[in-house]
């Protein structure tokens, strides 16, 4: 009987742990007790990294982006941001939030200055779920490799959402960022842009690429939003980026 009870408790613990993973895509629904209706804020969480981007829902203007590494310590979420267009003084230092699961698809993050409620958008999995950093780009028919450093371009995908960010963590500057929804099936990667820091008129555009994951690297080929051919190689952020 004791053995059966132990197994039931163990199973329940594993179920709760799995249900309460933060991996996936989230949308900000409440800020300091007020519903967020004038903007869309999407946060993608994968492999100990997060990125968020926001846009004005009326005219698709880019409002900001932030992201970086995080860890969970008991009931606390601890972030160390690599980029933050809202407040660059937050880059490179730890920020702690009390984490409370409202239910398996809703989480509350509280600090001394804010109280945010995030609702899960999706936890869908596919070949490209993860956090990637660019390590190769073809120029004039030749693949040029690059080593990510302070200046790097990251692309995070999870829960059917993507965001890419070009930034310099040393100078605390953002080059550009864009994001939206995507699908990755049978070697075809299709994304729809929902925000872009450089040009809001590109919002709504659909882009289709060929993709293949070879030895853990994402090979990405097609035409850019300007119609220019591209061939890029993206590597696992955890493996390719060394501090």
C-alpha cells in the first residue's frame, strides 16, 4: 500500500512538473492589475533563454524588445538580460521575480515594481524549437562562418512563435528585431511577420524558406523580405556562444 501511494505521489509530481514548464510562447494579459489591450507582448521561452517583443495593436508600431538568460530557483524567476530597449540599465544584472502558477497555462510574475500575468499561447513542438545563434551566411557563393561574441544575432522559436534579435550586449544596443508566427513541416519553414523594428509596413508578410537540420545545425535557405536570396546556418546558442 505504501509503495502504491509513493508511486502515485511520484507520478503526480512528474505530471505537475511537466505541465508547469515555461517553455513555449506567452502573451502578457495583465499589468499591475489592469488588462493589457492596447499592445501585444509575446514572450518566447526555450532552453533557459527568453525573448519578448511588443507592438501597438492599432498601427503595428514596434514598441520594444528584451531578453536574455534565466533560471528558476525555488519559487523565484531570475533573469539576466542581454538586451532591453525599455531600460538598458537592466542589462547584465540579475532581476528576481516571485513566480506563482495561477493554473497550468497562466503565470504571475511579481517584483517590487510590477505585477504581470502571462497566459500561455502554445507549447507546440517541431524540428526547430529552440534557441539559435547565427554562425554562417553565404556571400558570393561562399559560406562565411562567424563566431558569436558581444555582437550576435539570436533567433528563438517555440510554441509556434519566433523572434530574432541582432544586438550588442557590451554596448547595450539593439540593431533590429522582428517576430511573428511560424510553421516548420516537411522541410518547409514559413513565417508571418507580426512586428519588425525597422519597418512596420512589413507586418503581415509571409515568407517561405527551405530548412534542414544537419548535425544539430539549422540550414535556412530562401529569399528575404526584400526578395534577396539567403543561405544561413544557425547553431545551438548553448553550444556556439561562449561568454
